[in-house]
């Protein structure tokens, strides 16, 4: 194998690696945007049911993509207070109106 063909092989191999890496980043970016869009379509109530609030969607998605566990300060809801004048239920029985 001549020196020129070995050099050409290294260049082509390097370009292939760049293309592969670029495609991987593109796929990851599309998946991130899709996840954010899907969560953003949920109502505030549905987000609260899964433990999120609207302002924390992006940071939670980014943390999950990075492979971590979202911290409470990153969009995770501790408890959603019931709105005023909403019946309080205990074991599926309406007991009182929340103050």
C-alpha cells in the first residue's frame, strides 16, 4: 500500500466519523425537540399528574437526555395545591369544599 492510499484512507475514515457523529447529534436534537413539544402539548393538570410543571419541561428533558435524574428544582412538582372552591374527595366521596 502506498503512502498516498494510506493517507487517503485515513482522511476518508475521519470524514466518515464526522458524518456519523453529526448524524447522531442531529437525531438527538430532533428527539429532544419532539419530547419538549409532546410534553408542552399536555395540560397543566396532566403535567402535574406526572410530577412536572410547564416552566420546567426543558430542563427536565435535558437532564433525562444527559442520563441523570431531574432534581426537584428542575421542573418537578412536589404537590399541586387544589384551587379554591374545589370539592375535596376522600375515597371517591365528596366531603367538603376546599377553602
